[in-house]
C-alpha cells in the first residue's frame, strides 16, 4: 500500500516549531523552482510568487544551492532544481511513486482518446503532474506537463480530488485559500467551486471548460487509495471542439474506467 503524505494543514503550526518559518519559506521556494519547468525561474518571479522580498528569496536560494537542492544557470540567471533533489526523489520514489504501475494506463488512455493524458498526485493543497502521454491528435494543449502544480479545484485533476474529499476537508480548504478567485478568476469563488464540486460528484468526473486557458478543456477522474482517499487523478486535456456533446460523455466513461483500473491496481500492491 502506498503511504499517503500528510497534508500541511494537519501539521503543527509553524510558530510552534523553532526555525520552522525559514524552513517553510525555503520549501515554498523549492516547490516554485520545481514547478517552473525546464527553463527555471528568475529570483524576482520566485520572490513575488513566494511573497518574499527579493533579497530574502536570493538568500534562501543561495543557501539551498550550497546544499545542492537548487542550481543557478549563469547565462540566464534562472534557478533550477539541483542534483540533490534527484537523489532524494529516487529514494522517496519507492515509497510514494506509482508511476511504474500507472504509466501503461496513462498511455492506454492517450491511445484510446487521442488526447493528452496525465497522472497527477495530491501534495497537500496542490496537485503535481507526474506523467504525461500525448495522443495522436495533432492539436494539443500544453497547460499541463510533468512537475506542473495547480491548487486543488483549479485544473480538472485537482477538482476531481477535491470533490471526493470529506465535506469538512473541502470546507477547511476553501477557508485556507480565499485567494483562489483573485488569482484564478471569479469562476474559482467558493460558491462556484462548490457548484462544480457537486457536478463532479454527480457526474463522477470533473470538467474544466477552458477556465485556465481559453479554449483548452480538461476532464479528470480521482484515483483512490485502498482506504478510499482520493490521492491521485487521471486527466485529459485538449481543444474545446474535441470535448463537447456526446464525445465529452464518452471521454468521461473511458477516463472513469481507467481510473478504476488504476485504483484497483494500487489497492492490490
């Protein structure tokens, strides 16, 4: 059975642990660096996203660089994941990673639908894309790729996971993140998110009708642990005209079948 990482919300308050604020800031910067993609990100962008001053962000990044957790490209000045992260990830993979048993299912999903297919995992209040497999349809959406993070409820994978959490967890999440509508648009207000959550539970899978990038649609289905926790999600993305009417329903059926197959496989580990 795969261990479920604890949500940050369940951890002790940062103020209760000496030095925890600095660690939390450094961890936030690490997540931002790893989600920036192959090109990395500049210190100004990282500082703004982390809510830090530029000197503070640079000081933390420099300390992380000494430890090998981040690296800096001298030509662009961008910060990138460091070699030590790879070594740490390799060790942690045996405990948390399900890509080895999921990759053929993601590939099957891409082949069956001809769309881009993904596996994402829940990490606290976010989802992180682990696997991408492109289908044969030549027009693709590039909203999602390996390492990209979204808050729960924003992309279709995160909405699918959020919808199947206990109601009290959904309430707590929305209380923790009043900034969602400001950052991601009015469609992510608590009332509208709750409406989409209800639709997702009734339908069985989530639909994102171009709410992140206009014209780029997504559908997502939760994948569960043996104890019934929605810890992962399979999703599909593509252009709007491929996700309408009867085809949307067909994509949903295929997606749910693959998600059930993966949940069953995880439970048998």
